[in-house]
C-alpha cells in the first residue's frame, strides 16, 4: 500500500516558518518512501477562517516547492461526516452535553481549588479539566435545556471511553525509513472530558482530524511535537470509532527569540512577508534547519 501523508493548515492567518518546516518535512518524508502528500484545509472555525488566507496557503506552498495530490479536502464541506461520527459515539453512551460558559467553568475551578486546598488539574495545553457535573444530569433535563436553546458543548465521557477502548499505544517513527520505530503509550485520561462539538460547531479539532485521516487513507501523520500529547485522544477516538491507526512523527518546533513556538497568535512573521523581503525557498529551508 502506498504511504499517504497530509499537511493540514488552518486558514485563519498566513503561514510562517513553523508551517514551512512541517510542510517540508511532510513533503520529504513522502518522497523518501514513494508516498503521496495530501493537502487539507482545516476550516471548521468559520468565524476566523478567511478565503484570502486559504489562497495564500496555496501560493506559499507552491513557492516553497511543495506539491500535493488533488483534490484538497476542506473540512467545512464535510460537517455531515463529523455529525455521523458523533452519533456513533452518542449511541455508545459516551457523549454528554455540558452547559457551563467559560466564565462559569473558571468559577467552578476556583471553587474546586478552594475545596482541595490545591491546584485543579490541567490538561497538557494548560486548560483546566472539566470541573462540572453535567454527566450526571438526567436525560429529560438535558433534552429540555437543549430544546430551550441553551448553549452547550458535547463532551466525551473519558472514563467510560477508556473503559470501553482499553489500553492503547501508537507507533512513533523517525524521519528516515531505517530509523527504529518507538511504541508510545496513550494517556488520554490527562485530557479529562474533552469537547467533541458545540451547539454552533458540529465538530472539534480532535474529532475532525481523526475522521479526516481515516477517510483520506492517511498512513503517516507528521506534525509538530506540540501535538504529541493530543495523539492520546486521537488514538482513543480511533479505537471507539473502529478507525485505522496511522503512524505518527512529531517533529521539532521553531521558536522565536523569546523561546516561544512560532504561532499566528504571537504575530510570527509570515512567509509571504519573508518572500517580499527577498528570501528564497532555499533561504527558508536554511532558516528552519533543513539541508
């Protein structure tokens, strides 16, 4: 079977050097094993994603010399797929609605910390684990609150999901085909009851990427090491939905002078700006540490 890789940016800003590294590593790994590279546009956040950013993604990648197999999958065109997957999890009794706002969750966390005289647990991204009791609400109350139009998030009952799926691992591979593979243990419990969808958005990042990878036949997921912890959640969802598990490679990140990983939120310099300053694709490769 021909290996399949994917580069999956979000069109909520312009690509920067961190994106360049990920795209180039994907491209080189795919070429080294005679694989295909797919391009996926992760645009489920319709409030922040814009057409001009998507157009810029195509321009930047072509300028870098990265090519991909058509067609491009755009997540916003596949909301029914995510709803169907969510329905499968609901049928297993693994999903429940929570109705607290972000402000209410912050208040609950403060209360829990006061009760415990200590720090409330956080997930690997630093967000507090869900502190509410929504999973214990009765079915009638849940239905009534949803029918009344209350905002809600659909969460995965993590304990129930782990009980159903059992122990999980994934295969972490090196850049070179001859590098030894490593088996890593999945620890989805560190994420608590993660959000899988919201009233206004039919999917989350976790659910969408797992389903997309399966539907597109992706065999190798190559992405930044900041997403390695999330792989535990993805392996859990794959097990619950009876989806194949790809190999993973989590590459190093590019950091700014302050030691922060490059991101759109920190106004990292865009590739298009570097191009306007006269940098060449070879300069970009050198800037991200590739030969």
